């Protein structure tokens, strides 16, 4: 599951707030005498000699100096039900010491219990942000409940003004529910970093840990998201875990997505495989649990299929993707991969003279046998599924997928016929003159480049971009493109960088490619955008190298290889790295990189030739 699509809007119940009263200090002689008197009064109360206790309290009341003795007298009066006398003690104490936090906290708490809400709010206002802030929070929340009626509580209580109220409530109760409320308000306002900053020190409930995993994911703190997701998983397995339990499928989903966002695809796939293995098998494949999030499982099986495809494991890919399109007939990513698999599995590869000679002798190599036995999906089945879903959903992406499959398999159509058909579709689907849906424009530009029509591709792209973003033509085009790059989609920035490179405008190409490839991280540095293609990263690295910026080129190649899941493309990256080392005279690193490239893809002829050259 990609991007930032996990918005969390869940109301948690307000927990009760309790005020801790702590009495501890070193006592002098007069204080010891006073405390002894209080002990005698406590003994009288325990013996139910209430009149005698009141009489003794009256004797020592005027001898209570300082907040703790005064609070001691107050508590006994309150215990005996003498609320008026108890309040009188507090009021007198506050007159002599109005800024004392303990006295104000006890008085506000007393007023709350006496139902004097307005007075409690006034008395407790000075407690906000102190260790007794929970008392004021309780008064505010009680006032909100009384004034709102439950129907509008969410609208009134979930606004930024309440964040310090909830935080004080957390400090007084240590209930993480209050921090969740703080985070929800930040998230509702789009303040993802602020939401992540109020996370608790510890979690003891799996649902709480899962909540914070979601918050960290939305804030772009993917490592922290993994931490909380793993904590939730551990708590779900622990017999000592308390509170409401998270759904294990939700936990595994966010954990795998967080690893994917960290570009740790192997860890993400390990979680997905274990998740799939935990599902019960039926006659027609896996059994999806009742009440499960269908989209969650559609993503799971499609991602497993994509991993298998990228790693050239066609049999596993077919197993997963066939189940996915049967179970979720309108899930577009699964249909896209299904169409690609169908087309590729039916392509016949050109064999070299040695392979042809082996076949003519009636034998085959193990690699040839594996290719001959590969799983195949009929292209006609993919076409039928895509067209059926298109009728139901009218999804524009499926229109492009259907068009692409049509052009790939319509061998009777010339490139000229396909181009004419594409222009007709562009005009038919135009949003306004010269402006087309993003996905259709991207496909059209890609098609024209793939069919060796670069001038047409460039003309189509720039005419559309100029109209869409009100960019002038002529000498100022490239500067204006960069000035407005934040408005362009990532794919548009990639194409702009490519066309700048073909026009030999290296500086413009670097600026535009960098705007697509990098995004700031939370520490103020730069990281690879999860939305940019590996191909654009490779192009930028190649331009770096051509400008003599070998270190930056090697660093970008390394980052791209680290996140790349397609083994052939990763092999190509390592071959390019080997070339840079070879040109600089670092033969050892050049050899290592080339050998790794060949290990990943034995058909990488360029890497094999470079290795042979280094051995001479």
C-alpha cells in the first residue's frame, strides 16, 4: 500500500482523571505536635466519635500554618461531611497563598465534586500546564459535555484549543487515550509531525501501538512506524497484554507498508509471505477471513505477485495474481500486472546460434527447459477481464491498460496506424484543448518515445504542460518550468528532465530530475522520493557522472540499487557502477560490481564483456 493514504479519524473515550495527593516532608517540633493532633482526630473518626473529632478539629484549625497542614484540616472536614467548613479552610488558605498549586488544585477539585462547575473552571485555570493540570482538564471536559450534548461533542472538543487540555489529562492519568486525542487533532489539521511528537513513552495495548504506527507512517517516520507495528504484534502474542486488541491483519499491513517505504523490500516480502502462509487454504486458493478488509488482502496478494515477477519467479507470480484477479475483479493494480504477465508469458524469445544448435540436436539446457515450462496466461483472458472491469468501473487507468495491451498484441496494425489511433483517443479524451488526463498523457508520451518518435513526444508533452501550467514558450521555457516544478506531477518532472537531457541542457536536466528524485527528510537532508521511477534516478546518476560528479553518481546508483526490486534493472545499475570504477582505475571494485551484475542477471552481456576485458 503506497503514498500517504491512511488518515486516522477515530474518537477515543475520555478516561477519568484522578488527582494524586502526596504528603511527605521533614517535620519540625510544632509540625510534629500538629500531626499528632491529626492522628488523634483520625483515631476518633475511625471509632465513629464524630462530635469529638469535630471539636478537636476546631481547636487546631487556627494552628494550621502552611499549605500541607491546611490541606490536612480540609481533608478531615470533608471526610466528616462538613463541606462548608472544609471550603472555608481552603478559601482562607488561598487568601494567604493564592499562587500555591496544591491549594488551587484541591479547591478546583472540591468545587467540581460540589457541582460548582463555573467556579471550578475559574479556580483551575492557573493549573494548566502544571503537574495538576488534569484537574482543570476535567473541569473543561465536564463543561464541554454539559454544553454540547453528545451530538456535537466531536465538533467542539476536537479542535486545537483542546490539545493542552488533553495533554494535561494525560499527565494526570497516564492514560494514552488522551495523547491519541492530541494526535487526532493534529492529524485533522494536517500537522503530521506535531501528531508524531506527542507519542507515549510506553504502550501496553496492541490497539494503542497500532494507532501510533499509523501516526508515524502518516508523519513519514517509517522506522518508528515499524517499531510500533512490531510492538503491536508482540502485544497481540503476549498473554499479559491489556486493553482492546488490534486486528493482526491491520498490524501486518502497516508493518509491510512501512518496510516498503523504507525501501526494505525483502523485510516487507517476508512479512507478506508469513501473512499469506497463516491463511487457510481452500479448493480455489486461500480463504479470506470473514469481515476482512478486502482492499487490504487485494494489496497483499498483488504485492506478493509483483515481488515474484520482479525476481523472475513466474510460477509464484502466476499463482498469486490469478487468485487476486479472481477474488477482486476490479482491483486495478492486479489487473495491470495480470495483463503484463499474460503478454510477457506468451512472448517467444529470440535464441542465439548455440541455443538453436542445441535444440536441433534434440536437447535443451536447464535454463531453456525452465523457459519452455513457464506458466502462461492467455492474453485473451486478460483483455476480457480488463474490458469487463472497465464497463463496471469506467476507471481511466484501465482504459490506458486496455489500449496498451491492444497495441502490443495487434500485430496487423502498423506503428503509423497505432499513432493515428492514439491521437484520435487523445482528442476524444481531452479535458480542454491540448490538455489531457495525466495518465493518458504519460502513456502517449511513453508510446511515442518507445516507437522512436521523439519529436512528436516532445511536442505533445510541452504543448500540454504549457497550457496546463500557463508556461510561456521560447527561451524562458526551462527557467519557468523549474520555477513551477512544485506544481508539476513527479512524472511530468521526470519527462521534463529527460527532454532537457536530450536537448543537451545538462544543468536544466539536473535541476528538473533532482526535483523529481529527491524530497526533504525530517532531519533536513534529502532522500529518494518513493514516487520517482528507478529509470529517472539512473538517468540523473548518468548525468552526474558525465559532469564529473562521480561520487554523487555512485551514491545515487547505490541508493537506486538498494530499493530496486527488478533484478535485471539492478544488474544494469551495477554494470554502470562497474564502468565508473573501471574508468577511475579502481579495478577491484569494478570487478566486484560486474560480477554481482552477472550473478543477478546471467544474460547481462555488457557486464560479461567488461569482466572479460578486466581479466586480460
